[in-house]
C-alpha cells in the first residue's frame, strides 16, 4: 500500500545553521503542512513536509530520537542521519502538545517494530545454528532506517524569539491591531537591515576586487600587445626555424589563455553589477518600510490620545453618577422623615376622632 499520512499539522520550519550550530535558519517562508507518514512495507514512521515541490523535512523516526519543547510554541529534534536539527514554530501551544504526543507515540511504535524484527531474526537464525557444527554465533540485529544513530539535542541550541506579545484584555481592538502591524514591520525592517549590511560589505569587497581585476586586465592587455609585437618581429625574421615556429605557437596559446581570462573577468564584473542593483532594491524596500513604520507610530500616538480622552470621560461620568446617588440618598432620607411625621399626624387625628 505504500506510505500513508496518519497525522498532519501546520508550522513554521527551521534548521540549525550548519556552520555556527547556534542560529536557526528558516526553511519555509510561511507556515506549511507537516505530516507523519507510515510505510507499511518497511514498518517505518517518517516526518515529511513539502514547500511547493521542495522537501524541507524528510526525517525517519527512530527509538533514539527525542522531541524537546523549548518554549510554549516551539519544539525541536535532532536527526543525525540528515546531520541537522529541525525546529517547528506552532501558532498555539495545543498544536505543539499534539505534535509532541504523536512523536512519542510513533517513537514507541518504531521501538516495538524494531524489537519484533530482532525477534524474527533470532528465530530464523536458531535452526541454522543447530544444524551446523560451528560454534553458535549471535544473531544479526537488523538496523532500522536510522537505527544506531545517537540523537542528542544540544542544550544551548537557540530558539527563534516570539515576536508577538499577548494583547491586553483592556486594550481597544484598533490599538492592538496597529501594535501588531508595527511589530511586524519592525521585524521586516530588522531583517532588511541585516541583509543590507551584508550586501554593503559584499559590495565594498567586490569594489576592491574590481580595482584589482582592472589592474590585472591592463597588465594582461599590455602583455598581449607585447606578445603580438614579438610574434610580428619573429615573422619578419628571415629563415623561420622550427624553434621560432614553436615559440609562435606557444605565444598564440598564451594569448588565447589571456583572452579567456579577460572574458571570465568581464563575466564577474557583470555579476557584480547585478549584485549592486539588488542592493539598491533592498535599500528602497528598507526606506519604504521605514516610512510605513513612522506612519503606524503616528497612528498609535493618535489612538493613545483618543484612549486617554475616553478614560477621562468615563471618570467624569462616574463622578456625576456618584453625586446623583448621594442626592437620591438625601432625598430618600427626607421623604422617610416626612412619611414618619405624616404617620404620627394620622395617629393623632385618629385618637382625636375616637375621643370626640
């Protein structure tokens, strides 16, 4: 039947930087589907995720693997066969917990499958050992797809910072929306600033290399002219000998090599020009995001002023209601006194009528 998906969720995918072993590198631009697959023919569980036509995760679960929760919405595991550490960022804590539970469940299933395979190998090897006169040998233990791998997650592995803060329950909806937009723009601006710094450094280095290549190019051109003159002089010499012909052939070969080197340098110059244009585009994007961020900050300030005005109005209404309540209490006390006096007057009049 082949492999069948048995559980799927969505998450942002990261991989550890193979150079520093400290920083996380995003392998998907947005949240993608991450699925558990079961191969019934090989009795193997795998974690697979595709970003378009590219497989960003293809990890076989082994009994030695461990899934570690490093925060409320982030988890990671090491795959020594792929020589990397995978990280998943979920939208909520419940999705992370469900993924971790499935990981532990399929890890245990992989362990049981490995033990059953080991027992089958022992049973099949026992008759052959009894029928031979050789000393008994230990049965072969079949390795699973990633069996025998030592999976260890480094304790100091960093995790991507969560850029979204929990909204206040008392904040207004439009204030929370503007704050989220501002923080998103700040994150994009920081990423663009980092890319701009790298491109600027590469541009400076490329500029220095261009100057050096121009000097080398001028030297190559001078050498080519000198060799052409030399060839002309040799051709003008009467009685061209075999040595002269071989020298001419060698000079022609040298000229061809210099022309090939010149063409390669020209191609490199074109590549550098393309990188400079890309750097200019990044700079314009950074300026646009900066302007948007300033606009959002001004909107936030205006909304904060409106919120303060609303709070002052609420306080004034509260004070007015308190004054009104006090007036009602005094009026009720006055009415109680008048009612009491009327009651006494009624009793007195009743007594007078009885006496008369």
